[in-house]
C-alpha cells in the first residue's frame, strides 16, 4: 500500500474533529489540501473512509472505523521510531495526560517511583480538562490519561483503580471547622468558592446539591485549584474538592481544614484511560504500574479520612480489585 504518514495524520485529525473544516484549522492547512490528502489515501487503500453527503456532517464509513485504530497505532510507532532516532533515552519518551487537579499529586510521585525502579524514560505531561485530554488521546499526543471517569471520557477504555469521595475544605475559623463531617444542607448557608460552571467536577458538585434537594449557594467562579484553596484559607467560604493533597497548607502559607460530607456524596471512579482497540507501548505499561500505585494511595487516603469521620459502610469507596492496562 502506498500511503504516507502525513495522510494518516490528516485522516486521524478529520476523524477526531468530525469536520474537515475544524481539522484544517487545527492543522493550519487549507480544507482543499486536507481533502486532496484524504482522496489520495482512499485511492491507495481502495476504500471509502468517510461517508460524504451534501449539507451533512462527515462521518466514518465502516472501513474508516476499522482503519482508524490501525492509523493511530501506525502514527504512534512512527513517533517512537523518530524519538529513538533522535536518541531520547534507551526507552524513549512517554507522554501522558492528566486531569488538571490530579496532576500535582500524581505525576511527581509516579515519576520518582519510576526513577527508583531504574527507568530512564522521559515522561512528558499534558495537563488539561477532560475534553482536552480526550482530544489528546484521539490525536495521538498522549498514550494514556489519568482522570476521574467523567462524561467527556465515555468513549475511552477505562481501567479503574478505585473510588474517591468529594469533601469540603474550610478555613480554621469557619463555623464547621471543628466538626468531622457536615451535610450539604448545612454548607449551603455559607458562601461557596466554586469552580467555573463549565468545569466537569463543578457540574457534579451542583448535581449533588440538587440531589439532596438543596439549592446550590452562589459565589464567584474560580478557574484554578490552588487559587480556590487559597481563597478558602483566606476565609472567603467553603469549597468542595475531590483531590486530597498530602498537606493542608496552601501556597499562601495559610491552612485549610478538610471536613467530610455526610449523606450521599457521589463517589468518583479514578483510573487510567486509553484508546479502545489500541496497543499500549511497553513503557506505557511499565509507567502505568507506578501511576496505579499513586492512585491507590489517593483511594486509601480517602477511605482513611472517611473512616476517621465515622463514615463507613455503603458510603465507603469501592473495594473492587484494580484493573491493569494491557
């Protein structure tokens, strides 16, 4: 078969974007150039990869869906060969994606563990929202993603490590700071330092209030995780978080106090994501061992905090065994 890697890149870009126009914009090429490239690829394969119809979105044909996983694998292998040719370590480089709030508590520990185990793989990290991470996997920018299982990642292969529960943080002088647990009804009377409305975990937090029959309190949206913790420490209100850092001291030097949620907080499934039907590289499988160990530590920390607050039983995290990525 006579096709090029550039043609494969164009095909994967259009299949991922679902639009030749959007793919052309992302690749900084003209739509006519993308169209011509795809036409040559289809002639080489002697198959129609897309179903084209006037005034209708472009969609993959059955042959296109079948070829997509192969195209992604070929592009990944090509990148690996290129990296080895440029001498990037005996084990090459690995790019992983990590959900923004999880990255600071997951990536450094996993990298340190890999180094102690003798790995010289260069670890690169893409930190982003679930939508950005999904796109990075589909375009081949990264090979695996660390995140909670949220709706934007529904079409990916998921290896669950465990479940963690949302909890509240408050300033030391907040009225609920001396308590081990609190309900959402009780928190609703205080100001809420919250994520921006489009943030995926923010939507979950608002749903929890509504599920409990409580109107979410209104506050100013904050984009950054540490900015949120800093405002809470400064006495601007409470926040609801899913990540439990090792220290309760913020970047400002002021502390926050974690308080568990009593009732039915919705647990989040935590784990690793890959593309369905893809074959992960050896270095990705090796590094996923260290990532799973770090995530298991976060699950254990969540379980211990809720146990100290007397919240055990049905509210507790899942005890299902971890699933490895193959």
